[in-house]
């Protein structure tokens, strides 16, 4: 069962932010969606990717990454290295409300937790925010949580640009396309927008997003999501 986020207070959690710039991080973090893809496709040596994977799975130091949103909201991704295996748990942290599980790779297999319009709407961090603020890093960090059959064709170039910015070679569009196919635990699933609830809903069997988030999203993100659906620019 996915670990409730408050339980991490007694776990050996460490800030994962310093790992983002180290060799092999992205190849290790994205290893599950890219099973069978060599680390060289990310522009790193296999030894660096292997060493980073060991750090991410270290039972004595569980990396956590916070992606800040506006209004005190954030998306938090935890590595959870138990006795038998390592999973990743992803939460939407909401001021004044309980956290919402977006995805987990433990035995419960929870996901996908984000559709492409949502991910695209949170690439830019609020001014003065702390945590993961680089747009490319935010995109790649949360890609495993994504799973959307409606992802537009131009998303491949967006993801490829992020990979290249993090050291991948030119011509990595096939890798980007692979990453947009969804985590192997849940794959890409259909999403629809409920205008009454002002929320995206997922039809995936394992997704927690069958229940609307609606007002439990930051105001600006809700405006951007609705505008993206309508093909209009969001309000400032």
C-alpha cells in the first residue's frame, strides 16, 4: 500500500534537489519508462547511471523532490526504499486540505496522475519559489506520473528539448516519444475535462484521477487548464 506522506517524517528522507545536476540522474530516474534503452541515449555512461540508481534506491537515504506551485501548493515525489524494493510515491500537497496521491509504483500500482495539459501548465515555477524550479527538470521529473492518450504531437519536441538541455544528444525524439507513452505500470490512458467540476478526469483502471480535483488545484493552474482546453490564453 502506498505510504501516506506524513509517515515519511519517521523515514530517512533527504533532499533530492542536489542530485538533479549529477551525471546519470535522468537515466536512472526514467529507467522504468525506458526499460531496454541504454543510458547513452541520455548522454551519460552506464556506470554513472548505475551509480545514481544505487543512490536513489539507498535504504538509508530516501530522496524527496518538491515541485512548487502557486498559493502554497506543491507536487512532492518521494523515493521509498523498503526492505524488498524501491517505489516512488507522488502527492499533490494542498494547503488546508489532505494530500492527494497522484501516482505510486508500489504493489498497488496507482497512476497515471497527470494529463499533458496539467503537466504543461505547471512547468514554470512561481517567482521566488524553492525546490525544483527549472522548467526542464520539472517536466522530466514528473514525466513518469504522466499517462495521456491525448498528448499532442508537439509534446515530443518539448520533451526532446528538455532532454537535450539535460545532456541528451540531438536526435533524441524517439526517446521523448517513448517517455510520453506512459509508465509501464499504467501506460497512456484517456482523459476528459469535466467543466462542471473544473477538473480533468482519467478513465484508467489504476488512476486516482477518476475523482475531480477541481478547487483543490491552485487557481492559476485551473485557469490555465481551462484555457488550454478552450484553445485560449489563460488570464494573467
